[in-house]
């Protein structure tokens, strides 16, 4: 049987979402028969503006086009928040998927969400919640992690991003990096999602 292809598609300005994406890829790749691949969406801001914002250079992860999305058996989308919603760069990419919507090329495919916010009240739930509309119009099947991460979901002593919607982290002023627990949750999401994507593909 052909491998189950999981695409982790993300936008990351300062690298926090990218770190989660890397762990999600590791988790997905740990499932036998799954091929996981990282993709970035195109940047929409000029380099001059990014420089003024202190954004580091982009990594060498390839840039995806909408037409490559249907190749995947499952898609995990990641982005930072902007006022409680997905960043405009990712929204612009999804806005370019009208042709796929018209043919419902993504209908029936599982999809997950992960994200980064600046603070604890900055959109750890509103960001994924408002993003589900994008999946619904494409007919995709939203796969949240629920509380499958176990005790890590109830951590109260340390600041921890993420929610039943998916893995998450807090960027703070930009200097805070994803913690071991947040990275472990991202790995878990990748593994959990890949197992479901594999089951769905096997039932075709």
C-alpha cells in the first residue's frame, strides 16, 4: 500500500510555529507507513518590512502552492495569531485555494491545527476555533487532539500553550521559546494525527 502522506503546512515569522512544526513532523514520521513533509506558505510582507520587525531569514523549507495540497492524505496547518485570528499570510494562502474549493478537492481529508500566541489570553482557543471555518468550507474533517495528551493537558505549575484544539506555544515578547512540554505535545499531535490519517486512508 502507498504511504500515507501528511503535509505540515505553516507560516512562521519568528520561528516559534516552525519549531512546533518540526516536532509534529517527527511525531507523524514515527508512525509506520506515514511520510511527513514540512511546507511553508508564501510570505506577503516585503523584506524591508520584515527587517524592521526583526524577523529572521526564512528557513529552507519549501514554499507550497495550493495545487500541491490535494497530494496529501492529511494536512496539519500552523500559524501565529493576529488579534485572535490566524495571521494574514496564512489566510492569504487559503484565500488562493478557491479552485480547490470549487472542485472540493480537499473534501474528506483530515486536518489539524497548531498555533502560537503572544500571551495567555492572546488566542490559544480563538485562533484555532475561528480557523475551523476554512476547513468546513473545504469539506475537511477537523481532527483535534482533545485530551489525548493526558496529564500534560492539565499542567498548572508552568506556563503551557496548546489546548484540546491542537498544540500551541507562547512567544511572549519573542524571546520565549517552546518548552519541552509544548514540544512533547506537538510530537503527540503529529503522531495522533498521522494514526488517524492512516486509518482513514486504509478504509478507502
